[in-house]
């Protein structure tokens, strides 16, 4: 994520305008080919991982999506994430519910308001 002149400012704006319940850490990562980003919660923070092969604008788009997950995270997702019986499809559906949709819209509004 070095060499991206806008990305760091977007992260800083999101932290200030739409903070999550826990601090958010953003990292580049090697992810499966069909995964552009991923958000998970540890005991003390959210970790957003972005595919390392994204352009800066793609990374911003995926960041906004994943930040929505951090805002909408709830106890059901904690339970599903920890259960070995949860299928990837079940977790995917639960994590893209109406609460996530509202949080994603809120993140986009903050991004647009920040003028980045």
C-alpha cells in the first residue's frame, strides 16, 4: 500500500468519520484468487486484509466494502465465525445482511463527504 498517495488519507478519514467499535487495522495480504478483501474481528480489533494485487482505486473500493463489515459486525457473526459447522456460504449471507447494507452506505457517504 506504499506509493498510494490517496489510500492512507481514506483510511484516516474513515477512522475519524465512521469509527468501528474496535480499532481497525488494514493490511495487504495474499488472498485466494476469488477474494479481494476480508474483514475479521479479534478480541481487541478488526483486521481488514486487502488483496495485494489491487490498484489503489480498487483497494479503496474494497476497503469501503470491508469497513462496512467492521461497522455492522455483531454477536451472530462472532458465533458463526467461531463455529466449525458454519459454511462459507452461510457466513457470506449473514455478513451481507441489511445491517451491513446500511453500514456500507454510511461508509460511502463519509468517503464522499471527505472529498477523496
